[in-house]
């Protein structure tokens, strides 16, 4: 018997776990100190049963600028009274936070920054001058300012703040009272926010991260959006990459894209490659490796399409080939026979196994090609972040001497090896982002 039921039978009332309504909103911004104190209004949200309301405000002051992080909403964290913490005392760089978790409707009603910030006279200045900057991008053009008298050192570092699935990266330069890379003074968490600090500029590269898989008839003609839904903090020695692979067999085309961190294959490079065709099966790729924050930011497949040859619609030749493009499937049941374009002379049948950059998938391909025994990739083993393995039959001249290909049901060995990654790929295909390697959330 549940203890609640027992208590109920005994006539003792048990407080019901009720679903709360909480104030709800998020703000992450670098502001001019003259704009403080801040006031805000937020919307409301109905929480799940048993959840509490949460208020989190963090202010980092840095001379004329203030970094403001405000999170209001529902939480499963344990309730606690107002908690004001000075993580790093000023003058110069200072960090303070206000947190509260409470269990009443709309109890997270903090609506100003006043608990953490009161107007104060400018501090007495000393003689040290430091670049002062708070920026999500670059501090290259930071203004150099005279520090307060107690601030004897210049700080230069990077913070990564993560909360729930989101993260933001902030470059910080300013005046501080001690040497070293210890702006956070031991703080690792502020409510739901986890904080990381480093002063090693190489270690803090942030990249866009995401994968894309599209099939359609006209991906060689119509650009599609290529966005990434999250960000990733790279490990030391990694760079940002973005890779887009286009395969077109005429009736159908496939775009596979990946963005993220990658072991530095090349430092800064950008390449467009036409691996095969036209005429016939087109395989083309765009690959970029770059070394500044979120530089893997191509927003559309036009980065590749604009560089493709645009032959006039080719006249049909007199060859016919089975044509198919199939991800996670086999072509044998799906082939349509088409008239090949002029200039092609053989039928291709094979597959390309793609792995890396967050996905793993075999692509079955049938179509018209221009050369006998032609490989679509000509031995290429890497396309941007992808490792590629191609396996193909000798190209066939239909009706000619070459033996007709009839797959005997047994997939070639590499294919089987790739099927191990299929769950991941399928999840991707169905658009369930949770199965993609999530952002490495520091918890
Ligand atoms: C901050 O605000 C002050 C007063 O409104 C203004 O003079 C100054 O230019 C602002 N600074 C920045 C960086 O926007
Ligand atoms: C660093 O943190 C300790 C305890 O958490 C605190 O006593 C100290 O004042 C902090 N130092 C600065 C410079 O804020
Ligand atoms: C295929 O690769 C070989 C050796 O890497 C090269 O010599 C040849 O030109 C390539 N063929 C095509 C069609 O690119
Ligand atoms: C975080 O990601 C998980 C899995 O993708 C998702 O279920 C959850 O709703 C996300 N949370 C927020 C606050 O976006």
C-alpha cells in the first residue's frame, strides 16, 4: 500500500503535489552599464506536476559593460530561499548571482537587477591599463582603459556558459586584482548554469553543429537551407568543419551535410570537388575546415550549387540504365529504367558508405555514367569530414558482353559493417535530434 493511501485512510490530509504556473523567460546579453539597473517583464508557463519555479540572475561587471544572464522558468531543482553570491568581488571584473527555487504560483517574481546591482560612483583609478571587453565574437578591437586602483592585473580569458541544451561563449578581457586564469574563483555552477573558463585561446573554439539529410528531385537546382541546431565546444587541436555531399542520379538527388568540430585535417581550407559527372551520375562536395569561432556557417546548399557546371539539358542518348538512389535501403527493388543523357555509355551500380561527422550511412546508387569500369569517387577516401568507401560493380554495357549484375542477396562485407551505425542514421532520418551526439553538457 502506498504511504499516501495509508495516510489518507487514516484521515490525515496530504498536501497535493500541484502543477505550478511560473514566470518564464531567458535573457543573455552584454549591456552598457549605464542601462542598469534593469527591469523586465516575462511571460508565464504551466509547469509539470511537482516542478518548482526558478529565478536565476547572473551579472558580470566589467567597467562600462555588464554581462547579464537571466533564466526564469520551471525546474526540478530543490527549493531554496533567495541566495545572493559574490563569486568574484570587484572593482574591475566582478561576478555575482541571485538564485531562488520556490513552490508557489508565480513566486519567481524577481523583476529587477537591483538585488545584485546598485548604482555606484566610479572607483578611484590606479595606473594599470588593460584592454576591456565582453564579446561573443572577438576582442580584437577592445578599448584600453585605466583600471581601478585595486586592480593590478589584466585578465584575458574565455567563458563557456551552458544551461539546458544551450551554450554561449564569451570572450573576457578586463582589470582584475590577481594573476592567473581564475576569474570564476572556483564557481562551476550557478543554478542551472554550468560555467567553464580557460585562458588558452586555442582550447576554446566553438563551432556550429548539426547534420542534414535531404532527398528530393531537384537538389542540384534549388538551394536548400543548411542550418545547424546547436553549438559545440571543440577539444584542443580540433577545428570547425562543414561538409556537404551531393549525389544526383537524374531522377533523384541526395544532400548530406555535417557541421561540427573535427580533428584538424587541414587548418584553414575550402574545397569544392566534382567527383563524378555530369553527364550521368553527379557526385560533388563542398568541404570547409576553419579555425575561428562558428566559422562553419554556410547557410545554404548554394555554396556548392553555385560552383556546379550547368550544362544545357542534355539530349537523351540511346542507352537505358536502371536508376536509383537509396539511403538505408537497397536499390534492387526500387529502380526505374531511364533513357541516359548523351555522353554516357555505361550503367553504374554500387554504393558509397559514408561515415563521420555525426552520421553513418550507406547510399545505394544506380545510374548512367560516361566511362566503363568507372568509379564515382576514383579512390577518394575522405570527403571533408566523411570517410567514404565505394564499392561498385564493373560498369555494364547493357546488352553487351559484360555480365549482368544480379546481387545475390549477400551484401558485400563493408556494407554489413556500416549497418551497425544504422540506428543512429535512421534516428537522424526521422528527425529525432536527441539521438544525435548531444552537446557535451558539463554536468
Ligand atoms: C553607454 O551609454 C553611455 C550613456 O548613455 C554612452 O555615452 C556610451 O556611448 C554607451 N557606450 C556604449 C559602448 O554603448
Ligand atoms: C573567492 O571565493 C572565496 C570563497 O568562495 C571568497 O571568500 C573570496 O572573497 C573570493 N575572491 C574574490 C576575489 O572574490
Ligand atoms: C583518378 O585518380 C588517379 C590517381 O589518383 C588520377 O591519375 C586520375 O586522373 C583520376 N581520374 C579522374 C577521372 O579524376
Ligand atoms: C533538450 O534536449 C532534449 C533532447 O533533445 C529535449 O528533449 C529537451 O526538450 C531539450 N530541453 C530544452 C529546454 O530545450
